[in-house]
C-alpha cells in the first residue's frame, strides 16, 4: 500500500499542486492521484499514484517527483 497525505506538494520543477484525493482506474483498479494546479487556471490532473510518489532522474540527479509541503486545510 502506498502511503501519502492529502495537501500541498511541490513538483520537482517548482510549481505547487494540491493532492485532493485518490481514485481508482475503472479497469485496472490502479490507484490514481487526483491533484489540482495551484497556479494558472487551477486545472485538474490525474497520474498513477506510484508515479506521483515516485522519483525522477534529471541531469544525473534523482528527485522526488512531488514533495509534500503542507497539510490540507
């Protein structure tokens, strides 16, 4: 089971998002992160939870894709 907290996260590229919930893929039942951009028009996004909580490597450095920064209010 993947552990997570609802609230604000910072993407490794610098923008902030709010993880608002977890949904299930209708066919695979894979957990999907449902999150909102906290900039621009506040668009909604979904991404497999494993990728949301995972790591990325850029220019030889590894980062968390999203880092938790603040609890949901």
